[in-house]
C-alpha cells in the first residue's frame, strides 16, 4: 500500500467527515508513522480516544505543500512503542498511555506525563487504583551512578516565582550529564472539560490554556469552530486576528530579549525591554481592552472591530516601539561580553532538533525552516507571507537572533496590514458544528505551532478535543541543550526556550 | 583618639552606603529611578527585627557561620588604614593576619553552607572555594610587593606609603597591581562580571547561594558583613590606586569618603556595561589577575 493512500489530507483549518479518515490495522498504522516521519512529515498530534473495549488512535501529520495528513487505528490491550525509531513520538506515547490507560510496550522511558488520571477513569496504564493519590513529580527519575556524580533537584517552586516545574540534573562537578524535566503541577483538565462541549465557558478556557499565548490558542479554537461549521470570518476579522497574533509575538519576544539580557546580568537591555514589552501589551489592550488579548478572538470573527482612527494610533505606537526596541537590542549585540556568553551556550544540533520534532523559534534557531505561517498558512497568512527567520547556530545566540529577526518582521508586517485594514464587520455568525467531522487547526503562536484537533460526535458535540502546545514538542529540546553543558548555564538556556508550563500541563 | 573614633564610626557606618551607590548607578544606566540611596540601611533594620528560622538538619556550625564571619571581617577592618590615618591595630606582619581573617570568614560561610546539606549550597561552596583559591594569592602578592616598596611589614606602613612619587618611580608595577586588585575586588564581592548580586537563579550564584538558608538577623549579619568586606577591599584598593594625601587630617577623611563613593560609582558603571562571565571563564580571569600581580612582583624584585 502506498503511503499516500494510507492517509487522507486536508488543509489547515479545514474539516473532513470522520468516515473519510482511513482506518488501518495497528501495525500498518505505526509503520506508517515511522515511514512518513522519515519522509519529511512530522507528528503534529497523536492521541487516543478511550472507548470501552480499546482505544481509537488518531495521528495528524504535518507535511509539505500545506498538507496535513490524518489516519487512525484501533488498539486493545497494549500499544507497541515506536519511540526507539521515531523519537518525536516519545511524549505522545506517554500521553496516550496516561490519558487512555493503556500501557506502551518497549517505551524507553515509560512514565506519566502530567500525573493525571485517564480521561474516562476506567483504566490506568500503571495499574494505580482510583483511590490512590497521584502526585506530580513523584516517581523514578533517571539516575547516573558513581561517587563523583551528584544530583541537583530544582523546583517545583521556581526561583523567579514563575510557574512550577521540577528539574533533575545529574552532574559531574559543573557539567550536566542529563536533565530530566517533570511537569504536571498545573494540570487543570482542559481537554476533559471540552468533551461534549462546547460549553459557555469553553472560549474562556481556551484563552487561559497558556496566558501568554491567549490569541494563539483562541485563534486555533476559533478556526476549529469555523472549520466545523464551514464558514470563513470576514477580511477585517482575519486582519485583526493576524495583527493581534503578531502583537502577542512582539510582546513576548521583546520580554524574552530583556530576560535573556537579565540572565547574563546585562541590565540596560533588561530594563528597556521590560518597559517596551508593556508598550506592546498596551497595543493589544488598545484593540480589545485586555493587555493579553482576552475577549478578542471569537468563533466567527473578532469581538472587537478596529476603527481607522484606532489603526492609525496603533501604527503610531508601533512605529515608536520599533525605534525603542531596536535601540535596546542594539546595546545587546554591541556588547562583546554578552555575545561571549550567548555563543555556543546550550547548543542543539539540527539533527536532534529534527528527530525531536522541535517547533517554533527553537527549531528555526537550529536552521530548520519550519513556520506554520509559511508551511500551513491560515487566515490572513494565506495572502501575505512574512518571511521565515532562520539561524543555523542552535545556541542561545541563535535563539535570540531568531527572536529579534522575527520581531522586526512582525513589526513590518503589522504596520503594513494596519495601513490597509479592510472595512466591514468583524463578526459574523458562526453556525452549528457539523456532525461526525474532524477539524485540525495549526497556528504559529510566538512559541511555535499551536495545534488543536477536534472530532465531533453524531450530535455535533466534541467527542474529543486535543490541544498540543508548542512546549509539548520543545521541552525535550531544552533537556538536550543542557547535555554536556554547564549547570550554571541552565537559566539562560531555559529563558532562550521560554517554554510554557501551563500550556504543557493543560 | 579622635582618629580612632572616626575610624570606628566610618568603618561601621559606611559599608551599606556602597551597595546603595552601586545600585543607584546601575539604575541610572538602565533608565530607572532605582531604590533609595539608603535602602541597604533600611534592609538591615528590617532584617534585624525579623525572626530567624533554622533548619532541623543544621548544627551549631550553621548558626556560628554568620557570627564568626562578621566578627572576622570586623577584626580585619581594624588593620586597614582609612585615608592617611593609622589604623586602630597595627604590628609587624599583620598583613598575614589580615588575609587569614578574611579567609576565616570565608571558611565559616562555606562550612555553614555545607552544614545545610542542600545540593545548591554544596555547589556554591565548591565554587566559592575554587575561586577564592585564585583570588587570595593576588591580595597576598600585592601586599608583598607593597611591603617591598615601602620597606614596612605592617599594613599601616605598607598602605600609607603609596604616593605620587612612588607612582612616578614604579608606576608599571603599581598599574599591574591596581588592575589585579580591581578584579579581585569585583570577584570577592560578587559583582558582575564574576557574579551577579541581583540574580534570583540559584544555579548561577556563587556567593548568594551559600547563604540561601539564612534568615532574619543572621542574614542581616551576612549582608552587613558582605558590605563591610566590600569597603575593606575598596579601602585597600584606594590606597594603592589613589594615593591622595593632604596635610589637613580632617580633609583627608573627607577625601577618603568621597573616593570610596567614586569607586562605588565606578563599580556600578562596570556592572552596567558588562554581562556576566561564563562560569568557566571566572578562574581564567582570576588567574590573569594573579599573573599581573606576579609580574608586578618581578618588576619590583629584579
């Protein structure tokens, strides 16, 4: 059987009837994933829907030419692992085991992902009883033996009081042999809450999957709803969404540039970028009244329109921030001591990045051309293509450079789009969701690919809603970046990835 | 008698001012208003009023750490002349005692850190000891060179000997000493580029991580001790670098205070213009300071 006939393809934001998704035998399905990932496809999402007898497995692969491949299979009992030959599947398999309660055979590091119970609470992959408490971070960690090796445990309370996560370092003096990351402290059960949805609260929940990616997640959810209902938002809504997404990227990239400077003790850029980040957040507030873009994106368009006067004011502020931001970042590049600190720190090779399926700036900093806006254009990006910013280094410097380049592109793009804002309504009615359909939405959030997948049942309600945050792909990248590095470099490496804890924990 | 009193008052009151000045300078460079100049004094007052928490796994060593360290640093402060005035205590060979008093303080800070059994503090202790192994020789060699130049064996004689004429006579070796001492001044007082006093990230800390478990008055003693050490080493540095002498003893005190504040501003400027060094580069920098001091020695001895 040829690989292409094994899967059905659809474009980003489209929906297809569930019955059109090819269902294959488990071995063929798993072999298919392995083969296709070797041929340039990569796993965007791979999840299970627990049923009484077994588990319905779904796999969404992202390919070239804007195609998304989807196919499914059925497993009862135990799932054979493909991680040894396809490393990017490793967290997905652990997630399937945890959410659907089936053990995965021959997985090299078979542990819970978020320390949660299975979705239907009927089975448990580790045989834990329903009354047994499941505590995050409790369990075995990878250990290196020997007298000269010591273990350093950091967290879950973070030194900067950001979000909770537990990090275990196996160190030899100052050198890190291995870093293991345990998350799950902020698991809120977003996916479970969406089963049989959407409810009235669903939109608000989507906006808080990761507070710093509000627009990204809200846009993906809106695309799913619109795809399932078969409608397209108005041109003005598409423009406002794209501008808001870019403003979100700008605020976060700017904050990250400042935080990177702060981590190496370079105060001027830290202080300036901290302030300019606030300017970008205030621009989002100008659009919708919320600095983080809450309440802006809604299925059917955007809740707030944009008057020409508002757009002009936004453009004026953007122009001003562009000047300040440029000056602040210039200071950074002009300091040899900063460059010396960034260069060759936390390197991830492009082979590793490809094998782990990294996304977003972390992947682009390893020389991988991977950007949803370019590969699977959605909304306004179907007509306008901001260039993809790539750096080959794979180190902290490369990740900083990618952020700065992307910021410049974002500012240019937003100014252009604000200059030719389409008129008309920003909101149109989003009809009822189709019955028995599957929709996939990919959005390039500032951290990378935000992937939402929805399957509706016979009544037009969500049978399963799967969210894959870019951090889900990228946390392993951070662990790899530390391997063989200095433990004192961890904070700056961590900041250069700046991954989400709550986006991962869901 | 009056000089003795002024010495004691100055060495007790000035130390917290220096971090205040440094922070203000850094804030100005970053375009911020910054904390009040006297903030370190308020912080000390706040800490002294707080309760202290002791971990159950620690022993008396942990409690003794801050006290011994502060006492040793205070004792060392009595040997350093301020301005052009004789210090309260002075005898032949007191420079060795001075270096060892500082080492004693460090020893107790380190041992107290190891006593907690925390992996962070063990790591910090290892770093602190490794780096000070390289910083101590610089101070010792500097004192030896100055001792040779001045023909004296007491700190008072060594440090008040430096003058404009001496700079004209053996400027090359003094320049090397000043450069080496400045690096040690920054390294020993956890300033950028060696350490970041404002960081909250345990994994990158050197000095701060040693005292993570201390709280309340004990932590106040540590903060004060650190400021005191900064002013002692600053005074030492100023004696070599800026031998401003005046006939009027009272004007001398004033010149001394002003030059201390200027040095704090200079440290703030360095901190604002530089990022931290990679941890693996710190020993190399300190080694460079050692080499400079050694060269100064060769220039003097030849």
